[in-house]
């Protein structure tokens, strides 16, 4: 997310969601005094570990909140989200859930809000997770409610070169 065009799209304030937050790395990275970042994960153990780290590092509740929950069912905070960062969450869900994912993203993000998606693995393999994804799969789910502002290669781990892209979408 340090790429200049992407960093410029991150709202300075508001609510942020990181679905499938795991160890919370992105939640802690995105926080600031003007943003509240919500980390959502289905694993109570992952959420507890994140909460312990938050406490150990004296990070205020006004900046981060970790929740155990189902992405498709959790309660949306007042004001919705101004940013969602999907770091490989899309590839973790069953492919038949992708239309539901697209509808939920549109429901969660406020008008003119931003969705950043890390598309991985851009491949053609059976099984998962991670399930294979494509640029077309994202466009199919997001184009009705989002405008794609940027789609670019993602500099990453050597083993992932050519297998991932990053995109920035704005809610219509």
C-alpha cells in the first residue's frame, strides 16, 4: 500500500474494515488518530491474539477494534466504512459466495468510499483456499457498484511475482 497512487486513495479519517484480519498487521498499519480500524475474523483465537497485542502496545480502542464475526452478517457501524482493505479475503471464500461478497462490499462502503483489493492468486488451479482468482472475477462482482480507479502489479514476495495485482475501487 506504500505505492504512491494507492496511498493517496486512503481516506485520512473514518471507519476502516479489514475482513479476515488474521494477525492484525494491516489493522495496526492503517490506524491513526482520525481513523478507527475494525479487524474482523472468524477465528476467536486470532482475534484474542490481536486484542492482546493491542493491549501490550497500549493502542487505544478509539483507533482499533477486533471482532469475531461472519463478514456476511456482522453489524455495520454508524457511518458505514470509508475504506475496506481486502488482503486476500476474496480468495479465501468459496467461489459461489463471490456474488454475495460483491453485494456486501457495496452495503458496507459509504458513497465515494474506497475498496482496496489485493488480487491473489492470479492463477488457474482447482481447489482452495486460496481459490484461484482473476481480474474478471473482481470486475464481475464490483463493476455494478464500484468504479475501478487503479489496477496495477503488486510488488511483493519473489514467490508471488506475477501472481498478484492490487486495485483501488470507489463506491458509486
